[in-house]
């Protein structure tokens, strides 16, 4: 197999993996943060 294609596959796979992990981690964190602000400070969820 061509080394260039293999490098592109590895880099592309890593980029997809990191972007997926970022979304999976950040979405619950933002939701929990907004719920905390709603309870602690009375700020609406939609702000």
C-alpha cells in the first residue's frame, strides 16, 4: 500500500475521532452548565 495514502487515512481518521470526541464531551458539559446557571443564578436556559 502507498505510504502517502496510508498517512492520509491515519490523519483523516484521527481528525474524525477528535472532532467526534469533542462533540460527545462538550454537548453534555454545556447542557449541565446551563442547568447549573438556571438553578444557581436564575438565568434562562436560552441565553
